[in-house]
C-alpha cells in the first residue's frame, strides 16, 4: 500500500485551526435545534428541510453579491454535487430516525462512529495514511464521545436493533459526506460552491422525503401541512433562519475549507470535539451541569486530537 505524502507543518496548523473553529461553531447548532424542537415541537425532518433550504438561499444571496462566479460549478461537476447533496439528505434522515428510536445520547455516539468509517474508507479509497497513531486517536475520540453524550449510562442502551443499525448507517453516511468533501476539493471545486450545491440538492431531496407517506418513516410522521409547522410564529422562523444563515453556513463552510488542507479522516476526528463544545455551551447558556464522566470524556477527545496533531507535525518535520 502506498501512503500519501504528509502535509507540511504550516498546512497542518491551518487545517487544524479551521476544523476546530468549525467544530466550535457547529456546536452552537444544538442550542437552536433544542429550542425549536422543544418550544415549537417542530418535526425534525421538517426542521432539516428548512435548515438546508435557508442555507442554500443565504449562499445564493451572499455569493451572488460578493462573488457571483462561485455560483457556477460547471456541468461536469453537477451530477457529483447532486449525489453529494443526496448523501447529506440521507444522513439527515437517518440521523433523525436514529434519534427518534434510540435517543439523543446513543444517536450521538453512533453518528460519531463515522471517525472509524472515515479512517478506513479514506485509507481504502483516497489512499490516506492509516497508522497506529491515527487508530489510537480514533479510539480516544469514540470513547470520549460516549462519555460526553452520557451513552455509558446503562439505561441509555434500551434500544432496538433497528435503531442501532440506523445509527450506524448515519455514521457511515457522515463519513461518506466527509470523503466526498475531500474529493470535491481535489476536483478543484471551491468549498463555498460545493456548500451551495450540496445544501440546495439536499433541500430538494428532503422536500421529497417530507412529502412521502409517514408510514415509510416509522416514528417520523410528516406531511404536506407539516412543512409550514411554524405557521405565523415569527420568532420561530427567525430562529430557524439564524440557525441556517449563521452557524450552519459558517460551520459546514469552514469544515469544507479544512478538507482542502487535511485528509478527511483527520478533519472528521477534529470535528468530534463538537460534543465537548456543545456541553460547555449548554453549561453556560442552558445551565446544564457537566458530570465527572463528561469532563473525562472531553479530555479524552481533546487529548486524542492533540496527540494526533503532535504526531502529524513530527511526521511533517521528518518528511522535510
């Protein structure tokens, strides 16, 4: 097996910084989503549709004013970007379905099994390096996510097999999303162009998913009338738009940018710090207290990422 060339130290530093900022920004989305699902009892799939649609609309306006050229991807890339959007839509659906079946704690752990999938698939498909250092970082991050999410609590594991399989598939889709982002970068696509077409396509697919009979999605019963669930709740629509135009655009955009500097497996590992930042934000904003287990899990995740950064930096220096 031929390993890829190790990125330079400055490139690694830039990539790590961008990915960490992405994780911090994405961690704020949980506060918005929690408020919309609790205060307005908004169906998750409907929320996912409007979130993606508002992301695409925001990028259409901003890029149209700032750099209109970024709205053109080229015909040769359209089919790839639509497939990329379908992957995002399926991920959103499986994630919603998983949480409805097994709860948020187990669902979080299952989706972050993507770090293992991404490491293996990145090694297989993109020839990314896979060594003992990266494997140890994967184990630390997975264990840390389990501790932070509270999934180590025995009552949390009262789940059925279908829910567990769905959660694992959501993690697989997230890893494919990361690998496709890395591939888009290698194709020369601008990360913001990729983001616009991906979320636009995903919104179209999610619209179709919402219009399908509810029986096709056990536990997620939506229909045509539910698309405008918020009705005349102006505050709810405003929060939904801010969620999309703010942390979603910036967080996912920076994640796409980081994939231009880092292997998909490394970028995905760094983003596993998101539950740590979410727990910290929940402590200050929602008054939720961190347990000793959550603090330990946070240190494991951060330690895994720091360990990987130090070893990658050393490898870069040795390569030079």
